[in-house]
C-alpha cells in the first residue's frame, strides 16, 4: 500500500534547495527511502534536519549510552514530536 500523508509535504523532487539537501542526507542507505518523520516535517527543513541529526546521534553515534538510555532518549524524542507509538 502506498503511503499517503494527509498533510502537505515537500515532494521528493522539490525545487527547494534545503529540502533537497535534507532528503539526500536523510535517505536510508539500504532502501533509498525517507522516513515518515522526515517527510512529515519537510515543510520546515531546518527543524526536520535537527530531528534527523538527533536520531542519528541517539541511534548510531551514541556508543556510550546503554540500551536503556537509548530507549529513554527515543521516548523523549517521540513525546516531543507527538509520536503515538
């Protein structure tokens, strides 16, 4: 099933240079896809970039954090962005 957002987002072929840079940076290397969060926040590319950087810091670069600490950071991030999962 195709993902269809119910809010306006920047298309993947957007002419907005900031969005193009964001999409190139945030695209998943294995699948080439963008996360839902990146797409849903694409109308504010600076904010979207900060959220992406936070996720990278927590999940990829946070080698000194325990699994529990990573879970807490993910929970706080989810709460801040209004994620209901």
